C-alpha cells in the first residue's frame, strides 16, 4: 500500500497513448519530483506516476491506483493537461469516494476558481507547492480534517534549500534525449521570469526571479555524474543567461572541475554575446533554444511584447553556428494583427537564421496570459472555454485566430510552413551530413519527416 501517489497526466486520454509518436526527446516532470522530494524526510511512502512516459491508458491508470490504495493523490497539470487530470480524478472518485485528490500546477495557479467547478478534486495548491503540500499531507495522516479547498503555496526564497531531486522515484529508462539516449538529466536552476510576453501565463509568483548558486548547481550535477554516469545536462530554465555573471561562474566551475559533460539551455538572443557564447561552448554547451516568435520585428516587439531585434537574433544564431553550438528556434503563428503574409515572413526569417530545429506552433490563449484576456475582450473565445476543454466538451485547446482568418486556414499554413522549412534540399543535406554517423538519428530524421508530411504539430498534442 502506498500513502501518496503524485501523477503527471497526459493532455487527454482521448487517443492516448499517441500512436506513431516520433519524439526526439522525453523529459522527466521536474515540478512533481520537487513535490515528492520534499516528502523525503517523512515516513510516508510516496510514488510518482508519469502517465506520459509510461504510456498508460485511463483503464490501466485506474487499475494501478486502485491496487495501490493511496490515501492521497496529487495531480499536476498545465492548462493543456487539465483534461487528463479531470479524467483521472473523476474516474477514481467512482471507485474510491473517500480518497483525497488534489490538483496543482500552472492551470490552477492561473485559475484558482477551477477548484470550485470540479467536485472530483478535494483541494488545490496554487503556486509553489513543496512546503504547502507537505503540510497538507501531515494533517491528513494525523487525521486532521481539511477545512478548506484552496491553498496558496509558500514562495521558496532560497532555492539552495530545496535539496536535490530524488530521481529514483522515476524509471530513468523511460526518458531519452537524442543522441544521448538515457544518459542525461534535466536540472532547473532558477524560478521566475521578469518578462511579460503576450502568450505566456504568469501565475502568482513568476515575476520574482530567484537563483540557485553555481556551487549548489555543480554539487547536484556531480552527484548525477557519480550515480547515473550521465553525459548530458538539460538546463530547463526559461532564460538561462538572465544573470550573465552567474552563467560565467557556472561555466568556470565546470571547466575548472573538468567534468566532461555536454549541456543545453534556452535563453533570449539579446542576452548572449560572443564572449559569453565562447565560454559556454568551452564549458560544454552544445545546443541553445531561442524564442523567435515571429519574423516580423514590429509584431514581435509591439504585439508579442518580446522586444528583441532581428539583428540580435541573426547575431546569436550566426555566432552559435560559428562555434558549433546547435540551435533551436521557437515560433508561433496567429498573433493578433498577424496576416498570412506575416506568417510566411516568419518562415523567410527562419530560413535566414537556419536553426537546426524549428517549431511553428499556434498561439494558444493560455489562462493568465495577456493573449487570453485579449481573446475574451474580442469575443474570440469565452470564459468557459478551458472549463469546457477540461470537461471534454471542446476537443481542441483555444487557439487565437486573427481577424480575417479561419482556424482551418492557419492549420493549413502551419503545415505548409513546416514542409517548406524542413523539406528544403539544403536542410536535408545538412541533416544527413550531421547524422550520417548515427543510424538511430537518421532513422528518426526520416520518421520525423514522414510525420511532418502527414500533419503539422507534435505527437504530444501541442497545436
């Protein structure tokens, strides 16, 4: 019997597990691992179920939960995952009415009133939940009745005090990152983001940026090197180079200790320079993801509120290529005021940047984002859209559709743009030359190409 089970659900159990999935990576859910690891110093037996990685159907999920008979189930959910979370909670209440089911994560943090609309959840934790969820568990297992349904998490001021993740709670063989296979770990070194992009949901405390110290980060990496023999580290911060001096110290420590692992990160093009990129490469950085959003500089700055110049993006991608750092570009289609011509301008600009990987996703109106509020004000979506998505009434996540366009047209343009970027002879030849030494990567390139040809988007369900 298990006391507590924490769950990372799929976006929805409809058509899950996804057939013919051709993903190049699958990362562990760090947020729920932090919640679980906070209970390390208790006598409670805690398990983590990552349904996305385990590829369990709803029936299989429920059978496992019934067999383990937990007293508390905690489910984390972003807004796209909220349908899957509701499906689990509703089904479990049909079999075990006395079980306590809690919800946490980005969606309920952006929409706290969600807890009042779904009786299948007994409580919700808004914001950072380590200490709050731990306190709830102590009350429940001391037979103290929970008097309220909504709890607000306590902001962690000193991230060095959170301790290292108990990675043994997950089956490491389920996670992979090409070309390193299972020999990698994901590490989060900051919390919060000071920027205010149109599309981004900003629940509660996200403006307050806090940093782990370089020494603390290296201690965790060294422990993973010793225990798991990793070859690669995936830094999952929103903007890894936000504090330039800290990145320099991290890189210098890696070089000084001669640790010999490679790593990747994500950041903004206006927060890197030649000197910093050179040092990052020397310290093992081999891939950087940049938010491009749009190829139209005016739209990017005035509408998306991401005030990054085209010259900054061109410089960052050029410098990375010169050093041998692979690049990823993240773009979106369908911003307010965007036209067909501007969407294809994004494609044209990406061809100039020439990233190794590029994503062209649709602008989803996430709760808590400025885009969501604008979409409601313009009557493009209604306030119940995410509630109806969670209930399964709406099958699609609410996408913003600019004036004068149809959703079906944006989907057609998205597919066309994907094909025109990835099926260029120049790109195909470059990928072949890069991956020729790895049959596994060549096979994945081929299968990914087939998947893109059939339908744009990702196997994970992101529009």
